[in-house]
């Protein structure tokens, strides 16, 4: 359970969880951004904090009924680059990807990680700049969806639903229709007949 300034563990010593058998134990006292939700990163839990000038990504692991869990700030390498008050999070533990943003912004801050068993073998931060401003985004299955809003030169708003396949990585088609190997990215590619 997450509150703005504390994290708790909901447990029971009984075979049945009920109002009479429930126990709530204090786990830790880290700031948590209530505009976001905590998320699973496999066998750990990730959450964003908005304490201070910049947002921070924390990862909680070794969660037991007794004692404090271990918590690592995964955004420490960015120091002061993450924007304050991250509000939009799209995450996929299957793809090892967390995409965070401030609503109505064009910058997406992405954290990619690779675990093997209980060991983190690799992780990296990168930033995407999208066309327009992000209204909402989500990862469903192996696809990343984003709703963007863009003001055009005539003061009209162009609202787009952008989709990127996270599973397909190397096969794409150029403008002439020839296939070649390339990293997939969002570029508003359209096929015309």
C-alpha cells in the first residue's frame, strides 16, 4: 500500500483475509507521487517520487513481513534531468520498459532494463521526443500506444493515436516497399496504394 509519504504491507496471519485478520505493517517512508501508480517490475516494485525539484524513479525489492525493504533510486544517473511531477506512466515488465512523461509534454523518459533471474544484467535511460504533446499512453501486450495532440498552422488540433510494436525489432519497409533490417521507431509511417 502506498501513501504520499509512506509504504505499507498488507498481510494476515490467518488462512482467510478479512477485516478481523488484516494487518498493516509500515515498510518504508519514501515520498510517492500520488498522481501515479506503483508498478510491477517482475519481482520488484517501481514507483515515482515528486519530492524535490525533479521526479525520481525508485525500485523496491527484498520485501518481507519484518524489516525494511531495499530501495534503489534508479534515476540517480539522470541527476536533475527528469521533469518534476511525472504524471503519465506506461510500463511493461515483459518488455523491461518503463515510459514516463508529464501530460501535455513532448518528451518521453524511458527506462529499459534486463533481468535474468533475480539479477539485473543491464539497464539504460533514454529520451524520446514525439510529434505533438502526450495526452495519454499505455503498453498493452507488446504494443505501445500514445494519444498525442498537435496544433497545426491553422490553429486546428490534430489528435493522433500512435502505435509502436515492441516485439518486432528488425524488419521494416522503406518508401519504395523494399524490406530491410532496422530498429523500429515511431515515425508516423503511412502506406499508400
